[in-house]
């Protein structure tokens, strides 16, 4: 007897995915940053909090929803990426508006932050280390972290695109499974 092809996938544990852990770091460090500098941030604090949360939550929802609908998953992961880019702008604005230095891409501090951000993904460790740093340093570290997260979200989107191209959308998959079932069962 021929096995029936299925179109629903079961979502696995995403909490150990590097991209998720980076989004958690962004969310937690941003919250620490906002609380620490809340008197100087006003409305921007709400925007930063929402962008950080939106990035993490839409990533989670996108990964989960992609098990049923790659189209929906792609949309939500893209929203997560947009939120990360919005937060990237907020940290850049914070540095510029407070006349703080934005580290260049070849600055030794950027290179050190890039290396550290690439290797370590424990949110508690990041918050602890950032608590000991100046606002300028934390904002620059977050710029580095957000650039890495943006790159990772782009990779997730490309992988989802490849899956959509090879597997099709949910309606297409459902129709194919139904046609296969009818063919095997004499056109019922």
C-alpha cells in the first residue's frame, strides 16, 4: 500500500535556534537599555520596546505558522526583519541625537563586538555584560547584534522561499494530496 503524502508539518523547538536566541538578546538588552535611560528616551522608548518585541514575537509566530502556511510564515518573518531594521535605526538615532560616537565597521570595538555577538547567544550573559557598559557602548553593540540578526533573518527568508518554490503553498499541497487520494481510491 502506497503511503499518503502529508501537507502539514509539525513545528519543532525553535528556542535553541541561533536566530531566535539573537532576537531574545535584542529584546532583553533593549528592555535593559530603556529602563536604564528611560528619562532620556520618552516616546522613543515605546517604539524601541515595540520593535524589539515585534521582532521576536513575529519570528516565533512565523516559524510556527510556516508549518501550515509557508506564505504566512514568510510574511511574519519579514515583519520580524522589518522590526529589527526599525530598531537598528532607533539605536543609530539615539547615538546621533545624543552626539555619541557610532563605531565604524573597521573600528576595533566593532570587530570585537562582532566576534562576541557571533559566538555567544545567552541573553542573561548579554544583559549582564551590557549593564556594565556605557550607553554609547551598548547602543553600538546592539547595532552589531541587529546587523547580524538582519543577516540571519534574511537567510531564514531565503530558506523559506526555497521551500515554497519546491513544495508550493498550502492550497497547492492540499489539492495534490486530495488528488492522490482520489487516484488511489478509484476516483471517489
